[in-house]
């Protein structure tokens, strides 16, 4: 089609079919240019749609999914574009510029809408895009959680990984401090320490991987469209490092048609501690109308400290500061191609550890050595997409550089002050290209793709008196992966879908010692090493799923997935050792009824069994030095239940619970473990309950109230008599209110309403775990008053 010709644009007509346009249709329309959206709508609904102005074809519109009429679909697509549609007849439509609309009204994703009943069958389905092709949640044969950018949690305070932990009962974490934690999804947890092992959870910003063998970067979640979490191994689609699941954060993309912005400021006060503050802003600028858009996000925050050091007399020693931002340039090349270039950066500085003495007064830690930490993170990525009809091509590449600095107090009782420091630098390059086809109702479809991962890490360590540290053995690790993957869904019967896929992995592993190695080669496999060690690894990760429609609103499913992590090298106190690859295999069965929707009941329940072989775990040796080893095999039984109920307009209730029964079996002789040890950091019970109320006050004012209770059951820090410290068993209650006044709003939130102390994490310094055990308390009751503006 000649896109410069208004006549041909006006004749963008899809062949007419006999079905009336008022009939409800299952539609899946991806976000993007309007011209591409109406082509997809016309093909899926068998209607004819014409555009009268060439500029309209390049105007961005949001995606939609669900059973709805063509009229309803057009109304949703054209909202805020300055265009209207007109029905020529029951099967033909014309879209034209609305001259009466002087300024296009952009949809406000942060503003609480007025509560109105939803027409039966016209509610949009939730679409899961973390599957690398759009599949409605109602048709997905597995468990998934989707958090909208309109969720009240985003308005309750500074938005980091703590937001996700408070919102999802399936997500847990260590609690070293911002930028130092490890995330775990639904019971797949390896250890408490940050060593060279690859993360068990794959984290993504849009299409790009955030980390490999590094802790959670804890990016602040400003200007986010949605967050998707897939529990269980996701090896077929995501490769190595997705043992426990996927956390995918999707930012709002640049808008090429409208200038808009947001601003948020807040001030908080923490009981027993210092005040805090946060500020953020977003600005979207159309550089070239309907072609090029620039979106800028910046933020900064200060978290007040609340732990005192009675030994030095210092108060509130554990303050932290975060600054960061994101810039994205979106280019609508034509009606089918779109290119996005983005850069994301963040800087975290913590004054001291978040831990307190277990046997001392509450919220105090007597230490001779400060334990500051830092995390510098930079991501640069490019994503190119082409959409035509039911087909989509995606090509992405990303470059990550992350630096982590950690300091631990290693002073022995009665001894001179000793300081242990660890510096880790990680360089990660990723690339992927894939082609997919998806039908309108999220059923039959397929994807094929290829990816490359190149990860290089360096870890240097020092130990000694402050100002006179001595170098300890360090290590450099390299992993290069090349993979081919694919997945296909078939529908042999109207009520049945079958999905099968696989990923072929070829990896090259390499490592070398850094700094002094006291015993470079002991001649024993696994103890010491020569100057360089390299080996190759091949793996095949199959997957399969069956989904059966049980009536109009229920779906039953059975799913099988695998995941793995390659091995590597790790320094000990005196030399360097090796650890081998581990692998996870999970079978999950469940049922889903309904979906979140006004006036509806929705239920998601599943049970899973996981077999984990050659478990990699970051642990500590008898001297307190963090090391990495294969500790043995394990198995996990998991039961997950979530119920949502909306008994009244504007009122939403939710209750969720997770049960885990884990066991480390066949423990290696070199690992000191108690009999029938459970996996570390895996609580037997987790639960969450929440209530949310929305009400339209009239005159452009809205009220939004929400409250939540979260329970984290008891778990162990690690396995064995040294790391068998108990943790968890705490309850956190929070509440928030938001009053909107058109383009701005006031928010009031309270975290840890009951001012519970608890023990989130039974670790401070690993060197003092025996002589001076520590805990990580909950942040005391914190009250925040905020104001946000949209313009």
C-alpha cells in the first residue's frame, strides 16, 4: 500500500462478511499504530474499516483483548486519539478526525475511574505478554499474576521490589537492603548470599533481561504499564536462570502523538527513625508528530534510617538513597515497523546494614565497623518490532553493566576491628529474535526464535583492619549461551488446546582466579585450579501443557516445564573451587475460574511438584567466608490458591495463600546438613488478604481506599547447624487512601500499621552469625503523605 496516498488510506477496507458488527467477537489487538490495529480488527471481526486521514494511521492506540462488539472495540481504540468512527452499515465503518475535539484527551492510567457496570461479555480480558506472544489469561494453561500500572500499590509510596513483595503472595526475598536482595518465586530458593550463582528468577524490563548472576537491581517502578509474574521454571521461553519463574516489568512506551507528563512527591516519617522523601517525574514529547516520541523518567528518594549503634552512639545508621531514571525514544517507522531505543540507570547508596542484634535491645546493633553498600546499574537496549495481521517479529538487544560493593564486619569477639569487602562487576550482553503467530482468542498459535547471552563477572575480595586490607582470592566467570527455541499451541477440539515446546542450549563456560591463590593446583578435582578452566555444556529443555475449557468461565490445565543453571567457579578463603550445573523439573495442575472484573468471582488454584537436582547454593564455610557449592538434590510440593470477589460496585476483596513443603535429599558428604533439611528461605505458609474500594465523588473527584494484610511463615536461613537460624513468622498490615481532583491527587499511606518488629531475614554479617547472631526487622511504622499531578 502507498502510505502517502490519502485515497488508498481511505480505502483501507477488509472484505465484507455476513456476520453483523454487533455480534460479540473474541478479539486480541496489540497496541501500536491505529492503521495496524484496524487491519487486525477487520480481519478478526470480518468487517470493513476505512480511514479518511493518513495521519490517523500512525497514531498510537492501546491494545485490547476480550469478547466485545466491533462498536465497543472501536470506541476503546479511538479513546483519546481525537478521532471518531461512524457505522456506514452493520458491516462497514469509517474513521475520521473529530473536529470538535480541540485537544485529544489522553487516557489517564493513574486516575481512579468512576465506577460503572460492565456490559456482559464486553469486559476486556487480561493479556499475558510474558509468554512472548499475546495470550489471554483465560486461555493460558498455567499460573500467572498481572499487576496493572493502575494498581493502588503504585501510589502508596516509593516503588521498588518491596511493592511486589507486598502485592504478591508467591514472591519472597532476602533482606540485605535495596539492590542486594535475591528474589524467589513460589518456593524455588537456593540460598541467602550473593555469590556467583545465577539468579533463580529471571527479571526483565520489557523485552530485555536485567540480570544474570547478580542480585535484584531493585529498579524503581515509576511509569510502568504492568508487571507480569510467571511462577515455575520457564526454560523453554527464557533459558537458563528461570528456575523459579519470571518477573517482567513493562514500562509505558513513548507516545508519538501527545505531550504529557506526571509528577509525584512524597514525605514520610518512620517511627524510631529519620524522615524520608521521594520525588519522580515523567515527560513525554512527540519529537515528530505521529512518528517519533521521547519519554523521560527521573526519580530520587531517601529512606530514613531506624537502627542505632550503642557502641558508637550513632543513631539511625541504616539510611539509604536511590537516584535513577529512564529515557526511551520510540520511532514509528511505518504502519508495521516500530523501533525503541532506551537507557535505564540507577544508583543506590546505603550507609549501613539493615540488621539488628538478635540478643540486644530492639532496633540496635553494636558494631565496630560500618557496613555500607552500593549498587550502580546501567542498561541500554534496543527493540524492533513488526506487526502485520496475526504475525509479529521482535528483535531485541541489551547491554547491562552492574557494580555491587558490600562491606561486612568480621571482627572476632574481643579482637581488633576487621573489615571484609567484596566488589562484584558484571557485564551482560543479550540478544534475541523471534517470530510468532497468534489467533484472536489466544488459542492456536506458535513462535520460533534464537538468542545469545554473554555474561562476564569479576569478584574481588579483601579482609583486614580498616585502611590496611589484604587481598583474598577472587574469581572471574564467563558464560556464553546460544539457543534455539520454539513453542506451538494446537486446538484439536473446540474445548481443548495442546501446547508443546523446547529449547536447545549450547553454552561455553570459563573461569580464572583473580588476586592471590594460595593453593593454585592441589591435583584434586574441584580443589584449586590452573590459570584457566573452560568447558562446554549442552542441554535440551522441553515443555508441554494441556488446557481444557470447563464451561464458559473455567479452565483446567496441566503443565510441565524445565529450567537449568550452568556451573562456574567460586573463591574460598584460600583457593578456588568449581560447582556444576543444576536442573529443575516441575509438573503443575490447576484450575482457573473467571478473571478480575466488576461484579465477578475469580479463582485460581494449582498444585505443583518440583524435582531439583545438584542444587547450587551460596553458603558460608567454617571461617564465615561466602562460598558456592552443589549441596545435593531436593523436591518441593506446592499448593497455591487465590480468590477474588467483587460483591458491590467499587469494592474488591482478595485472599491468597501458598503452601510449600520442601526437602533437601541426597545431601553431598561435603555439606554439613541436619536430617530432612528444608530449602532455605522457603516458608511453609504465606498468605495475603486485601480490600479495595473505589467511589466517584462527582465533579471530577474520586476516592480510593485499600488495606492489605500479609503473612510470611517461618523458614530457615540455610541448611545445617550453622545456617539453621529461624526467620519469618511475621505479619504486616498496610492501608492507603487516595483522593483525586481531576489532574492531581493526594495520597496517604501507612506501612507496618501495627509497628511489628519481626525477623524478615536472620542474617547481618556472615562472619558473626555464630558469635553475634543478628536479625533483620521490619521497617517500623511509616506514614507517607504524597501528591501526584498529571498534565
